[in-house]
C-alpha cells in the first residue's frame, strides 16, 4: 500500500473520504498498541481497557479500511495467538506512528513557544544545583501555569535528549577532549559551571598507596574499579583508546557509582575507583555518605590528549535567542546563572 499526501489545489476545498474522517487518533493508538503487544488482550492491559473495547475498535478499523483499501488491517489468529497484520495493516501502523508522533511534536512545540511547558533534565549529581535555581522561579511558574517537568537523565544521554527535543535544557557533565571540543559543543549553548579531571577513591592503606595524588601514567599498575559507560568510560577511551580494558588492570566493572563504593567499602575489591574530581572532593569533605571511609587521591597529568569533565548547563544553540526574556527557558537560564555565581562565592 502506498500512502501519499493530499494534492493541493488552490481555490478548491480538499475532499476526504467520510470513512477516513471518522477514524480517530484513539483508534490509531489502539492499532499501534495491538501491533506492539501482539494481541487485543495484551493491548487492553496496556491501555487500561476492556478487551471488548479494543476489539470493537479493531473491528471498526477493519471495516473502514476494507472499504477504503480493499483489505482489512488485522486478522484474528485464534485464542492465545498474536494477531496477524496484513500488508495494508503494517503500512497503516507506520503511518499512524508518524501521524501521532508529528501531532505530539507539534503540540509540544506550540506549548514550548508559548511558554506553557518546560522540560528539564539533570543527572543525579547536579540535581541539587538545579533545584536551588528552580526556587527562584517556581512561584512565578506556578502562578502563570507553566508546567515545569524535571527528569533524571543519564550522563551519556544528555545531548541525545537535547537533539531529539525531548528536553529543552539539561544540567550535567560531559567529557571534552582537546581538538574536538569546539565541534562537540557547537550545536549547544553552554553555561559552564566548572571543569575538572579525575580522582581516585581507594580502600588501599597509605603504605601501599601513599600521598594525596596519583600520576595518570601509573594507572595501569593499580587494581581499578571502572564504569562500563558514562564519563569515566569516555575519559579512559580518550587516553588509552577503546580497548583500554586490555591496557589497564580492571578489578571490577560497574554500571553505577554506588556499586563501586559498596565494593570498596565492603572489601570485596581491594583497589581504587576512578571518579570525577567533583565526586572525589564531595567524598573528601564528607558530603558523600556512600563513600565514607574511602581515601581520595587526585589524578594528575594526562596520558593522551588533554581531557576534562565539563559540568554545566546546556540547551540548543539559538533557541533562547528566539524567545523573549520572559519566556520560561530564559528565566530558568538566568536563575541557573545566579545559582552558579552563588556557588562560586560559597566558602
């Protein structure tokens, strides 16, 4: 089945089949859900409806598109078996996804342009910074009916969610490498909060790992706890290449920092965990309870191109300039700027 857009004819009203105009967005959603879930029963559970309601919508769409296209969309396969979609059904599912996606994006764009909604992402370790800034504007946002949505986002997804317009602004950390930074940050407006390198959190005694710092060049001889993704993975890949695990002594791989803290505190692993310097400082100052009892050492030097962790606020370049100063995105940006300056003035 080939689906084409309507032919424009200036001065003449476009004619649509009555059966097509009777098809609702809710029916399209049901069609997509049945395709994803496999059966009307499974789709009904996802939608929080009765199976009879879902089946009634399928029957209606089957009659409609059999009349329009000459073929039903979904064929029953018997109890417990997944529904079988015809070629027309498969084509209509993809068209339904595009239609609902475009409408959803259009509504979101309109709300964003009018300042009625603002979607903000933050990593776990920048949440406090963001919430302090939100206090400046939350009262006004509530009075004006601005829907401020705050979402946890993984470090590796910051830019992906900005590019897809899922989020309007993110607070978090990215790894920047000398020679690549300008191209990496070109699509974004950046409010830089701080830059830093790496630290080590260790349970090794001072006689085995003395001092307050450790040379990056000596990392291969130290039993390390490293993250499988995120900032540390990018840091090590910049220094040692994508095969850095073959060049380092990896005692344990983790998906989240708190697992590494637990491994070291319990003594299951004897070694050191690579973290950003901000986390290292928080642990040293007693602001990271899950790392209590671990010593902090600063990693000094580089073993590859100069690489840093950039902590800050990011939004799509040019978007703030397209709005007035009273738009929620600009007001939150200003509040974050105030909070950033206040942070630097803290003792």
